[in-house]
């Protein structure tokens, strides 16, 4: 606790008491009281009244407003409070209820001036009220000019399991990426290090410090609270990386300071049952236990090799870096999702789109697909690069007739056995929870008439269900469901990437606007063509209407006179996708920059589940 002289000096640093003389400050110090609040405490509650004015002596607090009611709403952080800020003054002066919660982020020492003490301040009551009014006016002006909403300044706790093979390389790349993405100074704190190392700058925005913690319970907590207060004065983002035995014990003392927690798991490590908000998990691809992948549940490749490269002062491997950067975007609210629509041969346009986004440096953190879009999404999620996809399109350009079913009495025109064999040569028995980029697909359950999200099982079974267009393939049984192509209900599944957690959603409607085109006259292609056109007439408008409500960007390649069944023209279709993406690229990049800057125009993207409703 503060001594009287120190307390008087602190009070003098506040704009409220800046006009008081030293003897008056000393007297005032005897009228206030001091309390310590641990992280997670709520000092003032929205809707309650404040009978005191509170001054922050140490620590950090967040001002949060409940929006949209208690059920179904969300909490918005509108300000952070640091020494020597004050709060509670508006309710104190007006007698009205507080408009926000004030929650402790880092253990805080608070100096409290209760209402009953004000009349005892000798001759300074009116001066005090004027000073409080001035503080309120200044805060109001800042809100009007700068806006109320602020970015959540993350304190991220990384919990390294005993089997996690990359305790230094992941935290380093994660922190460096978080600094670049937010444009804010970021500090990586290695807790439980072998030796103490002072803060040293890696780059203008990224620094590292090593702390050899001594796991002594409350004393450790107090020391970290003091250090966090100092760190947060200079760094907007702080990453606490628990290392070794001491670091593991430090987790108990630091978890309440963190507003994000990342679980770093090695082979065979169990996954936390309920991650909840502001949590993520990353696990090595070997021995992974994650049942369903998403934006905050991802696999990481080449972890052991990347740790070795990092310790040797060399760059980590690209696929390891992709996941580290993606999880940093998860924390910074910048993950990108891509929804690929169905459209038979037109779906090859997605390859051209992917090439343009890759060349522009725009990351794809999660991906979804419908029908042919699910096929392209599966290849991309499984790690096939753009050149490989182009080669696959070229290979099948003249070989699609082998899929035709010659046994007409089976009432479907494609041979499912040949189709599944073709998929299996690329994916074998690989499952959706074993891909490099989180990937889901959709279908429709014709027993219930509802859309079905495919997020588990083998990639082959997933694709078999997603492309099961009636007349082409029989429904795919996934008990108790009977699944068919979702093209007639949701051909551009943007909802899926929103559910996966993306903040910026790009939709590609492969069903181009209908143009005057001849209908084939040769069997069976003419029957397929008629069937696909009927699907198109329903799917194009439905997909466009649904997707444009929740996508940040939605566009459709122009295919000219290319029909949906002309797989032989895949190079032209890919080129059409490339041209469409290049035309949309300035809009995509501009809107993504708006998101990164926290623009109000991307409000829906900052609350993905609200946007999906």
C-alpha cells in the first residue's frame, strides 16, 4: 500500500487535483481509501450507481458496454484505463446509473474518493466538481472525434504442453505476425526462461524479454501484475509464453491477466473440451486429436523442423509459418475466409481466383465449398498448390466421359464407383480434420429438407455427398442423413466460413449470369445440360441473394458462351476466373484494409455470428 506522502504525490498527478497545494493534498490523502483488485474483478457494473470516484494507481482496466441485451448480445470494449485515469465520475455527479462495466484486466491498485469525503475537503468542493466536469467534457470530446469503439488490446497467454515441439519458434512467429498485422508494438515475454534477459528490440514493432519466474503463488502473481503494468505502458500487445516447469506453474498466476489463451499441443495431447471465446488451439499434424478444424482450431506442419531452424537463426518452414500467422489473425480479428460456389465445369474458375489472391498476398485462413466449389476447396485445403490444380484441370479436360454411367436403368448418369476412385487417388483416406487449411463443405439432407454442414469424415465421402446432384448421382447416406448437392439451397456457402470464425468473407458465385447459349443435342450430354440449366436458374439467384447479405465481397466470373458441362474448356474457364478476380482485387484489398483499420463499415465482419443471422 502507498505511504501518505506517495499517495499525496499520486493525487497531485491527477488533473482533478492539479490545483491543490501540497498541504491540501496531504489532507486529502487521509480522506481517500486504497484497494487492490485482481484481474477479472468488475468494480463498476452497467446499470448500477457509483458513490465514489475511482483513480487508477497501477494495473489496467477495460470499459465494456453490453450491446443488444443480455441474451444474444455482445460486450463491446470502448476504452482502456491506465494510471492515472479515473472513472465513475459521471454517475457520481449525476446520480444516474453507470453506462458500462469497468473490469480489471491487470491486477490494479485503486484509490477511492467516497461521496461522504467530499464535504470534508477544505474549501475545495466547488473546485473538485469543476475539475470532474472538465474531465467529463474532455472524454466526451475524444469520443466524438475518435469514436467510442477501441480494439481489444490483447494479452495472449500461450500454454505449451509437454509434447509441444516448438515452444520458441511458434511464439516468435506469432508475436512478429501480430505486430505486423495490428501495426502496434508487441512484446513477447518468455516466462520460465533459463535466465533473465532485458527487453530487446527485434524490429521497431516487436520486442522480446525473458523472465526466470519463481513459482511462489501470490508473490509471483503480484510481481507479474507489476511487470504487466510497466509493459503495457510501452506495448499494446503482450504475449506471455510459458516455458518449462516454471512456466507451466506460472500459467495459474497469469491466466486471469490474459484476454486470449492459446493451447499449443503436441502428438496425442488431448484437446480442451470447450474452448469458448478468445481461445485457440494448435496441434502438430502428427498425432492430432482435434475433431473439427476451424479458424481457432488448426493443425501445424513441420513444427519440430521449424524449431530447429529457429534455434539456428534460420527461417521457419512455410507451412509452419502459415498457421502461426493465421492464429495471429485470429487474435487480431483479420482472418480471411473464401466460399467457393458450385457450377460444374464453371467451378474451375476458382483456380484462377485462387491464383490472383495468392499473388496479391491475401491469406486464406478458412475455406468452404458447394458442389464443384467443394472439390476445389478440398484440393486447396489438402495443400495442393495452384500449379497442381491447373495440372489436374488439364488432365481431366479430355477424360470426363469415363465418368458416364452406361447402365441407364440405374437412373443416374455418373458412375459413382469411377468417381470415388478418381477422388481417392488424390486424397486416399485423408479426413477433413487432417487438412492444412480448415475446410468445410455443405449438402442438403433430403429427409429433413435442411442444409447440412460436412465438417468431419473422409474427403472422398465429403465430396461424394456435396456433388450428389439428383439425376447425376444417387444421394449419399450419412446416417441418419441422406445428402445431396446443396446447389438449389445455398450454392455459395458464406455462412460456413462465418461459422468457422472468419472476419473477412469473400464469396465466388461460379454460376454466371445466364447468357444465350445453345443446348447440346447429343445424349447423354444434352440431358445433363438441361438438368444443369434447371439447377442454374434456381441456384444463381438464390446463391447471389444469400451470399451478398453476409459476404464482404461477392463476385461472379463471366463465362461467355462456355456451358456448365464443357470441362474440356477448363483453361478458358480458369482464365475467366483470373480476370474476374483481378477486376475485383482493388475492392477486396480496400475493404480488407478497412477491416484492419477497424473501420465502422466492416462492423458486420467484426461480429461474424451477428452477420450470419
